[in-house]
């Protein structure tokens, strides 16, 4: 029988099942499947644990990625999940499966570059021969007294923000597919090849006790929809910041922007704090509504549009 699952379908099933397995680890589990990371409590300290992989022909194509790009992106997308939780990156393990003619040293170079940029220590992993390139990363982040930010903490009346403009990665991918070389990469193309995880912003928001956040990995519409489902609420988006060169469709459903969506009942205080520290101000895009069915984007009924893989 042909399989018809996609990531969203499978994660929906797993989130209803709850933790898989048994044992002493359950004593330390605070938040399981369903958020950007799981949270465990060890010796009164909280840690976020998550894993993500990128696979050739699914998340990237070697026609326009270099092995170094692959290694960098594999780390960055995991750091973005820690950013969404408000956790400080600590440790990573990396597993690489690739054909024997792959320049694994260059993949490692990209991994090293990203680890140095985000201040995370790669402590081990595995390497295997494979039919195509797959890089799987697991990361651990510490909360150090900060509460984790969760998808399920939206509250009616909260103001919704994103940390930057959207659609750039999708527009960049389109450019890369239509380009015959990499001599002059645009900002959009670089955004797709080398995503920027908003770790500083995530930690700052958690320090300000912002409680609800998620990263835009699959698209604004579908990721905000997931937050609303987890929080049993609706939303109204009346402003979408679009990166130069991108389309409205790119910004709504293109995915892989890795900006943070967050919501707060203290919007002016949060904006002022970003200004005071010299960071780029977050952009207000809408409001959380009480009714689960009340979901709008730019005055129209919202749909969970985005990248499903």
C-alpha cells in the first residue's frame, strides 16, 4: 500500500500518542512531542532537546548547494528551534549519511562554522555510506532560569509579532533554481543557503517572560495555524512584512525564513526593550482572537498553507 503521510500528519499522530516508551526518563520530562523542542528538568534546571534533519532532494539540491552550505544549514535549522524555545545552545550531535564521493570534510567545515557562530559544541555523532546526503542533528539548550516559550501559550488579546520580514528564503530558492552559477548571490539566495537563527532574540524574549513563540520554518500561515491549534484560539493578521524581491505568497507560505513568531500582552515594552539594546525591532502583524474558528489573514479566511515534507 502506498504511504500518504507527510510531516504534519505524522507529528499530529505522535502528539496525541504522547511520549513513546517508558522508564525513568519520564520522571524528568516536562514537555513532550508537539513543540519546537521537548523540555526536561534535571537537577532543577530546564533543558530543551530537539532534532532535525535535512535531506538531499527534499530540503536542498546539490545543483546550487555546496557541501559547506549543507553542513551550516543543518546546524542553523536546529538552533532556530532552540531560539523559539528561548534556550541557550549548548551541545550538538551530528550524523551524516552520504555517498562515498561526497566531500564530507566540506560538510564538516560548514558544521564547524555554524557551531562557532552560535556558540554550540558538537560532541559526537556518526558517519555512514548512503545513496544521498542526509545530515541529522540533535541539539541541547539550557534555559537557566527562563521559562520555555511554547506554541500553546497564545492568549486572546495578545499582540502577534515576527522578528523580521518574510518570503526571502522562498524567493532565494526560486533564484537559485533559475541561476547557472553562484558568483553573485543575492541577499535572498544567501538567506536560503545560510539561514539565520534568531537565538539572541529568542533568549531576550524569554528573559522578558514572553511565553508564546515558534519559528517560521514551513511558512507563516501554517506555523501560526499550528500555534493557534496548540493554544485553542484564533488570530487576525493584518500586516505581513515582505522581504524585497519576494511575493506575498512567498511571505505567507514560502517557509524557511526562520524568523520567530511570538505573542505578548506587553507589546510596547517588548519593542522598547529591542530598541534599547540596539536590536532590530520586531514587526507587529496581528492579534490573537478567542474563538478557535476565527482565523484571518489580510481580511480573508486563513488556511494552513505552507511547505509539507
